[in-house]
C-alpha cells in the first residue's frame, strides 16, 4: 500500500497562491465532492484565515490520482508560525515550493525551504502567477537556484524539477506559456514521479503525533505519520510521552484523510498520514507505539520562543460587562488548551500574581496577536501588556534575539528607513535597486523592531513592505532609544462628549468618537508631545439663553483613528495595558488614577537616586 502513497507539504511565502493551488488540485482530483466553482478557498476554512488571506493553521487533505493517494499538507507561510512548519516536515517525504513569477523567492520562503532541505526532502518548484503582466519566470528560476545553493542544498536537491502555473486559473505545465496549459495534470504526474514513497520501519507499530485537534463526539484526535506496523480500531497501544514515561492506552477510532474529511477505517497501514481518537490528554511530539514492544521515535525539535507578553484578568472598571469568560480560572484553562495545539507557545505563571496573571511566550508579535484575537472571538475578556523580548545568558554574556529584516520601498523613502533603523541599532547588510524600488537587508534586534511596523508604513506612505526572519541570538546591543509617545488620558468616568472631544483633538490624534463610555485612566488618543496629558472628554458645554449668530459653524470634529489589534499592541508603552473584550479593544494606563501615577513616578525617581 505504501508504494501508492505520496506525502507532500506545500510551502510558499505569504500571498504567493499556495492555498489557491491546493484548491485547484482538490477540484481536479478524481473523486472530490466539492467540484463546483465557488469564490471561497476551501483550505482557508478558519474565519481568521479568510479575513487576513493567510494560512495560520496547517491542514491535511488527500487526493486520489489514478492508483495513487496523495496526502497534501498546507503549511503556514508566516515565520511566526514556524512551530507548525517544523512538525509537518517530520511526516512528509517531499515538498512543493511555490514561488511568485514576479517577486521570486521571499524571506519566509527561505525559512520554510531551509527546514525542508535540512530534513533531506525532495523539492518540486512551481513558479506561480505566470499570467501576470510583470511575470519574469526565467529571472525567478535563477533566483530560486541561487537560494538552494545559499541554503546548502545537496547536488541531488539542487537538480529540482520545475513547473509553471496559474493557480487561480487551475492550470500548470512544463513551459512558461499559459496557452499551452489545460489543467493541473502535469503537477499530479510530477508529484507521483519525483516524490519518493514513504520509508517504512520494519519494527512494530510506531506513530509520531504531529497535530492535535478536538472533536465534540470523538474527543481528542491525534494526527501523525504511521512509521511502522499498523493500527486497528480498539487496539491496545503504549503512549510514550516526551519525558519517556509510558502509559497504556486504547485507540477507539482510526481515520484516514479523504478529500478534506476524515473517514473511519478498520485498519491503517504504515506509510499513511492518519488520525486516531480515544487517547485523552495526548500531546504533540509523543509516540504511539506497540503495547508489547514500545519503541519511541525521535522527538520534534522546535525553535525557542523569542517574545513574551503578560496575559492577566481584566481589572478595569468595565470588567465582566462584555465577555462571557472573564475569571482567572477560564483564562488559565484556555491558555493550557492552546498549549495542546501550539508547540511553539509557552505559558508560565507571572511572578507578581501567579493565580490571575500569566507570561505567554511565542515566536513573535504576530504569533501572540493571533492568539489574542482567537480568544477574543471565543468570548474571553482579559488584558495584555507590552510585548518584550526574551533575554538569555550565555558564558556570562547577555544575548537577545536578532532578525533579518528585508525591506522593499520606493527609492525616495530609503533615507528615512535607514535613519530609523540606525536609531534602533539596526545594521545594514545589503542594498540593491531595481526599477525604482530599493531592496534593503538589515540585521536588527527583535527589540528594535517592536512597534516599528506602523511607523514604517507612515514613513513610506503605505508603499513599503518589510518581512522579518529570525536570525538567532547575539550579544545584546544595550539600550535602544525608540521614540516615546505621549497619550491623551481620560480624566473621569462617563460618556465622551463632542464638546470635550473638540477641545482635546487640538492636543493630538483621538482614538474614539462621541457617546463612547470611558473611565478614568483610559487612553483616548495620542498626544502630539511625548508626555502624557489628562483630558476631560466628558465635559459638557454650559448652555445659556444667549445666542450669537454663526456660533458653532466653524467647529469641525476630525474622524478618530480606529486602531486594529496589532496596532494597539504596537502602541503599548511600558506603563500601559490593552483591555481585550469580544466587543471592544481599550488602551489604558496600568495605574488608572492620575494621583497614583504621580506617586509611582516619584517613587521610581527616589529609588533610582536621580
């Protein structure tokens, strides 16, 4: 059976058409039910993924082509979700590398391809979007080959097969000409021919758990590659935990993938990607082994987290009014539940208040922001602090994470970008210019990048893009003087009023409009100066029986700036928190009353001795 199975992961940079290509493969497979044309991507099934147009969670699908079964795993293209990518490489034998015919290989392509080459996988290169007017397939192919050499590909890996495609049209071929293409059959043929069949172990049953999900009827479901032996329904197995401890268990159901669905079978053979149910509390990285002769598989290596954030129970005056789950018990349970599915995440009790405050560590700001958004949509109410990098000690030296930052922006903005990166202690590694667009490569500490994205978009008038890739840990660069901001802070609890807002808008950029409930200490805008300013936006105009002609005509209220979740997290200062509820995002001071903030500031001055 294993001779007719091909296990393949599909990898690409964000927005290079990876999920669209998988959809085309599914629709043109031999026995797939959802063949009708619809506008939504089948594989981006999560609401968050559809809104953002990116893949966040890895997903499995199975396609039948002639006598072959092709298991396809759709992997995230964002480096912050590298934990998903590292797990997937352990259960496939080859990868489809998708590259944009205009942009060529991008930073996050580099990240995922490196993981695939390290695992020794065969790579099929697909140059997508050849129907674009700006497509330059030959240049992209040369760039891709250079990338393989740079990443240390073996001579066998560097001789990769190349196909050209237009995923949105559902066509692929061996020549970069859309007219000569009919469908994606050449891609099916190349997968069957080039990707090796799964290697089967000779010993008893062994399966490495790579993904865990939850089903309301079957309970916890573990997904993984069956390395050796077979698994039957109601079979007694030995669960080997990552610490080596062995626990006897029983498999209640064995499932294989069919299209996008899981189908129950009586017995699964080695070489297939399968799902099993019945083992409660199973974790990623554990081995399901033979009951009589249990042998553990090597665990999955996952890169360490680099950024941490404090999650705590909401303590604002509006606490408990908008969320379904707002207590410490619910917050703790939800974070523990997330640990089952996300191996790149860490949750530790906070030292100050371990019962209601938790330090959550992840791969980057975006990784943690997605977790916040997921919890918010599920009805949780909590507050988070400013993201901080995780420092380490090595040989008596403090080290911190650094990132490779790749910038593309029009040439006229290069000076501003270089100046800003210089102030954040970034080091320029490379600079190229092509058709009026500058390509810059910086090596900068993760700490220097926190809060820079929105500033970068402002500096480049929205025309610049940048991508980052974890470089590794290096000695700390010391203090970074990033531009501090001042906030407009509400003076009292009440409803915001147009009269009060008109007075406050002269001081800076407001975040809220009239008739919005506010409380003392809530941040309602950004001050034009770097100091905090208390404003009374609930102030009402005193009415009199006198009226002058034309009064009020010249007053104009500017449209407030509504911040997204990522922008709110970027905005946070050291003494600020973000209150997250299903209905609202509210920025606030950690200490709400102005008097208490002054006392705390005075105490800091006394302790520092300045």
